[in-house]
C-alpha cells in the first residue's frame, strides 16, 4: 500500500474540512484539496485537474442540473408566496413555546419532505425558531441543530422523499423512491424519535446548567443586547401585523403534498428522476396559480431560484470533483477493495463504502454520485435485494457526510444562525452523524435478516 497516498488522502480531507470551517469558498477549498491529493497520490497534476476534477464536476452538473433548478425555483416560489412562513407560523401557534424545539424540527421536516430547498427552509424557519426559543428561554446555540435535524436526517433518507439523496439510488439499482418498504420507514421513524429525544435532553441539560436565550450578537456587548432586544420587539410586532396577510395553511401545504403524491405515483411507471421533475414543475405551477396574489414578481422568483440553484449545484459539483480526483489514487482503490472483501454481511460493506465516500466529499448527494457507480455493479452481481441496497445507500449518505465541512451545516451555523462551530456543532454531530449511523447499522441488520 502506498503510505504517502494514504496520508495524502487523509490530509486532503483534513484540509478540506479546515478551509471550509474557516469560511473559505468551497470551490477554492475543493480545488486546493484536489491538488494535495493528486500530488501525494502520484497523479499528473494537469490531468487530475483538467480531466478527473472537471469530469466529476461537469458529469454531476449535467445529471442533476434540472433537479436542482426546479427544486430551487419551487423553494423560492414557496418563500415568495409566504407559504413557507405560513406553515412555520401555523406550527408555532399550534405547538406553542412549551414545545419550541419540536415545533422548529417539525416546520423544517414538513417543508423538506415536501420538496422545498434546504436553504430556503433554513432561512424561512430561523426567524420563527428565534421567536420560539426566546419565549421559552432556550439556548440559541441549539437552533442550528434543530434546523439541521429537521432538514437532513429522517426526511432526506425516508422512503418516498423527493430529496435528491433518495432519487440518486434509483438510477443505479432500478428502484422507485419508495424502495426499502417497511424497514425504510422504521429506520426513518427511529431517527426521528431517537434524535428528537436526544435533542430534547441536550436542550434541557443546557438549561439546567444555567444557559439561557441570547443572540450571538448580544454576547458581544450590552449595547448590542439592548439594540437586539428592541429589534426583536419590532420584529415580533411586525410578525403579528403581517400574519393575517399570509395564505391559509391548507393552501400553503397543498403544493408540498402534490409534489410527494405525484413523485411516488409517477415513479412507479417512469424514471424516478423524470417523475421528480414533473412533480416539482406541477408544484411550482400549483403554488403560483393558487397563491398568485401573494406572488408579486413571478419571473423575478424564477430568476432568483435559478441563481440559487447554480450556486448550490456548483458547490456540490466542487466536492464531487474533489472526490473524483481522490478516486484516482491507489489509496482509494485499496480502501474500496478492503471494504468489498471485508468479512460480514455484504450490505455492511456497501453501507460503509457509501458513508465513507460521502464523508470524504462532505456531501450526501456528491458522495452517492461517486460511490454508487463503483459499488452498485459489484453488489447487484451478488443478487442482493435492490430495494434494501437503495435504502441502505440513502441512509449511509446521511451519516458522516455531516462533518464540519458539509456545505449545509456550514451555511446553517454561520450564514443563517450567526453561530460558530465551537458552540453549535456538537449537537449537530450527535443528531446528524451518530443517530443516522446507528439507523444505518440497524438497517443493515434488518435487511440482512429479512
């Protein structure tokens, strides 16, 4: 085994994590990390960047551009029509401050399972989360964990989900979005219950230890605290005056239901990716027509949604490009061979292979795009159940992908919530790494038995 190559692979991942935690643009971080893994792995640098990196980048872009585009536009339309805010407000007033944590998780989960872009969900739910956590006097540092848990854990990998992590495996295993059946739903339910219980305990423990609500900027100085309190009061007053202008909750939630229903009906008769595109297009049209009075600039929403899609897709393509370079070094081949030939159930090595690659790239969808073309033919040839492999791959993608360099984690902690990794990441690690990994191993056991 090439020791230098192994060390280089590890160091390149460490560099990628370090640079993203420092706030360096993910495309630049991925390129620098690609240079390191190429040099230490004995690759020709020009070939690694111009061919390996760019082929990974462009192949992923061409495969998933339309999904990202329609998903981002759908999310923007839901935001501009104030449907996302209506859902969040309804959950807030239904569950109240006593169940503040649950309300935030539920708001994020309902919208992401309905196909709304993760980043739209984060920005839409955060103001509601601040209002709830302030009223319940809960530590602000747990808001990122609640948003991440509701957005990218059980909703991302559950059967029937319109999220791309549940669609990619259909391309390699010939399955439908509902693949995995009862065991898939059981694992999603486990993540939801176990993670919800754990998050509740963490928040309660912090409150017992004397922590209380305080915005990050309020910690800087008493002046900021006073100013923020005034701004918060104005925000709450504005919220009360505008709530009557929001669309009705039933109308707001119907586009989400339409996307889920169409995807899972059409997905039985056609390519699931095509079904998802039709479902998202129908969701956009339905929301735009039924809530047209709230949509002041339809074409502007399409333009902003398109820009959001390009940014999100380019960031994901960047880490896929890094993973494509990493896949060329001998150390990566040795890792794959070790996993494939390891003792134990074949599904276990598939799960570990997917989650490790997703961890290297810091992206669930990006990792699936690299791992499954390599691993799926190997395990399909062994006659394993495609539905079980689909669900295990989806669950595995939501494991160590959520390390500190994950794009959505970085955005949620820093851009949306204004927190730091030091204060906010620990509960995210528990909820978005440890709990999903437990669910992954549970799925391996259950699918191996049944």
